[in-house]
C-alpha cells in the first residue's frame, strides 16, 4: 500500500463529506419549510453518512500510518504533517489539494450543523409556546357540561405539517 491507495481513500472520504453537506442542506430545507414529517428520515440519512465517514476515517488513518513511515515521519502523522514530509514531485500538491478540500468541506459541515441546530431549537421553542397557550386557554366546558362562554375567541392551527 502507498500514496496511490491513500489518495483513493481521501477521494472517497471527500465524496462522503460532500454527501454529508448535501444531507445537512436537505435537512435544513425540511426545517425551514416546516416539513417535519420527513425530518426523522433526513436525520437518519445524516447519521448513516456519518457512519460511513467514520469508517473512511479509520481506513485513512491506517493508510496514513503506512505512508508516513515511508515518507520519514511518525505513524500518527496528520494529513498536514504528511504534506510537509511528502517527497518532491506531485504528491505534495495532491495531498495539499486533498487537505484543502477536506478543510473547506469541514467548514461547510460545521456551518450547516450550527444553522440546523438553531432551526431545531427555534422550532422546539415555538412548539412549546403553542402547546402552553393551548393548555392554558382550553376552557371549553364548565363543571356542568355546558359550553364555557369565556373561550369564544378563535384559534389558528397549522394543519399543513
């Protein structure tokens, strides 16, 4: 095994990170459009992609260790250290391009994760406020079973979800 195999693994990991960006973007669209019906499916897909990313990361770690020893650095070298110790030639550029692309994808993932978390918190807060309002104003019948006239105001429920 060597640099070619490592580069192939890095390509695979980059594809998985791009898929993760897509799935998080998809989840964000569901959240912003109030399509909570599909949110559980979207979250499950994000978790599946994360599992594949973890597996790819383990495979990369094994391959980096083998290449790192061949390039004169320690087994536990990071990709950044591997770029610094790459032999003269195309491997420096190739590994640097992988490092740059993975850094950019990681930044996008963090931004989407944070935005989705904010949307989820906002939706949860809104749901709690709506439920609290419905509970406190639900005087539909009195103790004698007759309609309570104090609740003549109308209520609006969003049934599109």
